[in-house]
């Protein structure tokens, strides 16, 4: 059955590769995206409207804020669905699985990771906070932060990683990210604007309407980063142990 399921996957992959030849050349000024009046509008007005030099972050966090919020919600729901399925699965056997081996953590690996993890986490904060002016943002920073906890689990064991970031805390952090994102949108509504109309935050903060959008984008990016970090690590912890949270890869 597993081999049969590969057939539609391969067919779809071949179809996508075949269709890619119709894509415009990279940077083609005559492509539909380049000719669109929306493209020229965002290029001309993004910096003025939001004070955010990185147009990609401004579009994702402001102009296309609804889409980004529900992308984050989808990540959260996917993580919660995996937790619910594995929690009620029949795979929680106490015996050792065939691919598990007893081995002590390697001292060279663990000491190297001990030095790397703080650097990765600091860089994750940098990518998250600096996404306004350079490539980065909540999704990228969240992936880096989640990967740092996974690296701890791979180098020591899952218990060591869970001691630093328990699964219950993962759920709280993931939910807090969604609440932060949605809360900024609701606050905009309460101040007389529309949902995710960040400029209205200037009514309560001593900044211009443009800078209000700037800081609100940072706030929603932090929310995205929290959710992605927590869901990424919880998915690894559950999928690698089939929901048992013992052993793992």
C-alpha cells in the first residue's frame, strides 16, 4: 500500500516539474507580477506607509496580515491535531522499538552543541527582531529557535530537551503566539479601525501612524515566532516517539 501511494506523489511531482517551464525568468520585468499595478504600488508606498525597509516583511505582516495570521493558525492546528492523534494512538508500548539503541551521549557532540545552541538562539532572536530591515521574520526565527531544542534532543536525549522546554509549556507558548497576533488585531478594532489596522495603535502609543504599523508588525512577528517555535519542537517530540515522549531519534 505504501508503494502504491508513491505513484500519485511521483505523478504530481512530474506534473509540477513539467509546468515549471512556463514560469517567467527570474527577475523578468515583463512578467505578470512585474507588470501588475499592485507591485508598483507596494514598491512606491511600502516604506512611506509602514516605515519598514523590508518590503517582504511589510507585505506579509501588514498588507497581507490576514493571510499570515491564518497561516500561523494552520501551523497551530496542525500541531494540536498531531498531539491529539498520537495521544490516543495504540503505539504507546513500553518496550523498545527496533531502531532504538542504548547509547551514552557523545562527549564531543554534546560539548559542541552546548556551545552552538546559545549562538543559534541568539541568532534566532536577531532574525526575528531584524526581519523589518533584512531577510527574516517570525517564521524564520521560530524555525531556528525550534531547531535549537531539537538539536539538544538529538545530542543528548528527548528527556533533556523536554526538561528545558516541556510539552505543556509548548502548548501554552503556541497559544500565546496566536493570542498576541489576534490581540493586536482586536486592539486595532477597539480603537476605531478595522481588524489588523495597525495605524490605529497611534491613538494609545506616542508614535506616528506609520511607526505604529512598524511596531505592530514586530509584535505580530513575535507572535508567529512563538507559535512556530513551540509547534516545531512539539511535532518533533511526538512524531519521533510516536506520542510516547520517551526515547526518540
